C-alpha cells in the first residue's frame, strides 16, 4: 500500500490524468478539529499505510505547525515525516503531485520522503503580479514602479532562483521537458498560456483553481500563479533512482540526500572526512 501523503489544504491536491496516482489526505486546521480526533486520524493513517509524509509550507500558521509536531510527538513515531517547503502554494501543489506519482513506484518510504527536497529544485514556480509593493517573501530588489513601466503586471520567479523579469518579459524557463500548471486570481489576462507557455516550450498547459494561500504568499490577490515541472513519472523515477542511496544509522531506512526525513538524523560524513588532520607548522611545534 503506498505511503500516505498529506497536505494542509484541499486546493493543494491537483488533478492527475492517470488512474494509478493516489490522492492525498487533507489535514483539518486546529480550529476545526480537536486534538484527540487529529491524533486518532493520524494513528489510523500510519497503521494502514506504514509511513506518513506531511508536506507543508514554511509559512504555515504557527498553531497548525505546533499541532503537527504535537501529534507526531504523542505517537512517538519515526514513521511520520514533516517536509517543510519553500515553494509558493501552486509550486508546492505540483511537488505534492509528483510525490503522489512516485508513491506507487518501488521506492521505500525513506527515499520517497527524501525525494521532496530533490524534486523541488526542478520546479520553476512564479507569478504575474498586478502589484509587487507587498512582495516580501523573496530576496529580490523590486522598484515600486517596476510593474507600471509598460503598463502591465510584472513576472516574478520564486524558484529555483528568485528573479524579477524585465518589464514586459518573462524569466528564463527550464531547459528540459515540462508541463505548465497555472491558476488565476483577480488579475485578468492570458499572458501565461498565450506567451509564457510558448516561450518556455512546455508540452502542455493546465488551468487549476488558485490555492487559498496564494494571495497572501504573493502579497496581492491580483495574481496569476504558474509552475512548470516534469509531468511524467518515468523521468521522475529515473532522476530519484540515480541518486546515491544512504542508510540511516538511526532508524534504518534507506534514504537519499544528507538527512533522514523521518527521524531527522543527518547522514554521517565518510570516515575519511572525519579523520583528524595531521598537525603541521606552528601548531605542531607548539606541542613538541
């Protein structure tokens, strides 16, 4: 049975075109669910699926984040992983869709949960903004009149590298095959499917509902959010499968990367890297 994957909002569960990809569990906010119910719900998911991955934004409200950690602590389980995500809401939803696709493959839970950090580097996530005055989540310099120079919205890329495009242009896109998912807020226009998609040479374009957190993330409801990513499970499988695998010395799971997503134990450095360096020069003379 595939590992359970959970998100913090129903709008983060994007549609898929195949029948094999499972859905995702939608967590109920603390204000709408008591702690005992949340605890029982999580315990049931772990019992049925073996392992449980929760993908959430780093900007998740503190009360909700505390609830996630409290449930995990009460169950005393290393089979629950929390994956914080820096991507904007639609980009995070695309990442969750990729993880859902991979969950039916033959990867163990440690590899699948660790793959989230890898896959996030290959998602081009951004937005057209009607105003960028309240954009504060990205380390970019944006003049107050930037979007007015040519009378249109400005294009901002949040990942993989924060970028502000010149007026009337789009940031450079990925150099590999992708599909484009976009969602429209109160900003009118068809520049994303009409101009961005051809410029980035995407294979397909899909319109979805704007995530509820997008206006606050981008600082304005006048937004068209977009994310380009690898759509097919075969190249995703090849990408994850080609990464060197490690053995978590604490919980025993096979993982990729330098950190176990479940027990949070770091991968020890190779033995050669941990040998003390030979003393030379003044330091050696001081000890002799």
